C-alpha cells in the first residue's frame, strides 16, 4: 500500500508539472503572436456616404451685388457647404469631370471626397451622392497614419490620379480608374530639388499635359512658395520630353495654391494671400504652356483678383471644364482649415476666352 501511495503522489506531481509546462508554453505562444497580430494589415476603410448641406451664393461682391463681371471672369454662382460628418472640410484640391457634375476632391487631412454638383440653371445649388474615404498607401493603410496627411494637390491622367503631399514632398500615383476610392498610392520619383522645398511651402498644384499640347506626358508640379535666389517660385517638369525646373514670377505676397490646364493650352494658377489687417485675397493668372521650358521664368496676365469684400475664403482648389454650349467654366473651392471661423465655398465662373 505504501509503495502504491507514493507512486500516486509522484504521478499527481508529474501531472501538475506537465499542465504548468503546457500553460507556460501556451502563454509564450500567445505573447509571440501578439506582434504578428498587431502588424497584420487592417482592411481598408470603405467609402462612407455623407450628407452635405448647401447655402446658395447669389452674388460675388458684397459692395455691388448686381455685378457679374470680374476681370476676365463672369460669376455664375456658388454655394457654402456644411456637413455633420467630422472628416468634412479642408478641401485643398478639386477636379470636375467633363459633364460639369461629377467631381473628385481631397482634403489636407488625407481624405478623398467625391460627389456630384447639382445646379439651378447654370448656378451650383448643392452636392449630391457625396462619399468620403481615407487616401490609402501601397500597404492598404491610410496615408495619414504614416504622417503623409498634408495632401494638397491633385492631377488626373486618364484613369491615373496623382496626389502631392506637401510636408514630406512626395507625389503618389493611384489607379483610380480601376480601383476608385480604394486605390492604393505608390510614390513616384521626383527631382531632388523638390525634396528640398520648405516644409510648409511644398507642392500645391499638379497638372498632367495631355496629347496635342507642348510637353505632352509631363507632370507639372508647382510649389506654394519654394523660392529661388531671386524670390520667384520653383516649379518642376517631371517626366515627358523635357524634364527640369522652371520658375513662376512671384509678386504682391501671393502664393500658389492650385493649377489647371485649359483645353486651349493655357496654365491657370490660383493664388492666395492673407493678412490680419486686410483678410484673405485671391488671384488667378494665365500662363502660356508654350512658354514653359526648363530654366525659364514665366509670368502672365491676371484674370481676376478679389479681396475680403468678395465671397472668398482660403481659396485652394481650381478646376476647368467645358460645357456642351462651349463655355469654359472655372470651379474654385476653399479650405476652411476645419475652423468654425471659415467657410467651405464652391464657386463657378465663366472664362472669357481671348
């Protein structure tokens, strides 16, 4: 009996030891798996449908509400936009499609915004079918998650879309035509001088030159205020037949915030300035694409200039499309900086062509 009792006690202890060892091994395995679980790519956030409210703007200049012509532009109308969706705001670039309705925009917090402009006659009246989604990187995660959130510029080339990210001085390409808002961005090669732009004065305007125009296939990138030794603004010709650098004449404290290309082959640059005394200012200049070459300084006439007495805010987005009637329409959007003291505006003008 005594030997049997001892044997049972030994077996019981061995069983306890075995269970403790298995528990320890299981715990170690779980701890080892934690980093792998943490590193597993998350599923890309699906686009969310959002509501956007609109208040129509019937005049452009408060001092003269009946006035419609401003320089080379005629005011068609506008809307002030609001939304309960917390990601809405900060619009820094916009591209309106040829139908004048569908658009793609981005915010400077790394989000896409797309939808459809509605009209009352020729005047914008609201936004329908609006969706927002985070802009994704090559790994399927939001670009903002890696600090690439200051998305400021947008260009389209068929189904491809290019996005400029200001503070990190990157340009990222997306196959938007195939993948829509779930497209994953991949950085492209950029000139070393672009990488050396000031941190908060980087790329603000992007244009891809289509067939039938000088510099076909070139991605033109405009900095906000990357000044050269003479105080003019650096711009870049990426790819195409003549890659290189050129400069845009800078004066009167205006900084470039976007660019667009007309069907006739003119570059339009949107500019802004701000002072505590005078408030916001806006200007659009026309540059001849044929004059843009590596090493050149380009300048051009002012199409419109506006101040705080007009319906403007921090104007950052510019797009051009032609209506079925042949009119050339400019669409402008403002960045409210997610501030209750500023407004998100969408304005449209007709350009009187030379």
